[in-house]
C-alpha cells in the first residue's frame, strides 16, 4: 500500500503546476485520497480531498477557485492542478488518504480501522 507524489518545482507568482499522486495496493475509487501541505515552521494543513465512490471534491478555503483536484481511475492517480500560485503556497505537498469535516474542509484520516497512507512530499516553491 503506497502513494507516490511528484510534480513539484519552482514557479513564479501567478504560475501553475500540476501535482500527481499514484496509488498502489489500493484503489482511489475505494478510498478517498487528497492533498496536504506543510510550510516551513507551520503545521500540516489539508488542501483538497476527493471522495472515493462519487469523486466529490472538497477544498480548503484558501485554494478555492485556484486549485482543482481530479483523478484518472484507469491509472489509479490523483492530480492537483494549481493555478494562480502565490508565494504563500510555498510548501511541501503530500498526498494521503483523507476525509472531510462537516463544513467540507479536507482533513487527514487517523485512527484504528482506517486506511492511513501518506506519500512522500514534493516541494513547491513560488518565488520570483
């Protein structure tokens, strides 16, 4: 059971990047997978989550309208298209199994009985 993230890099403010996360050992149609990020000196925060069966998308308020999560079920892969990047988006981005709160905020899965999987991080740097 594994997640492999890729696609980070250096981009200028206003630019775009597309992150990819390949799942192995389980299907993204059976478990929700999403994106999280951790900036230097800050706690990890949820960015986006896609539900398993219906593919419903959930976003943190700070990325709504700029980021889009999608998936290719044939490739068992989750994507994060990031547009309008700002220096404040600089962080290590992780993919992981996810859930969402009652107000739609993406959160990490934790606890016994849940599939908890994290990919390695991919660094996104937004700078001129």
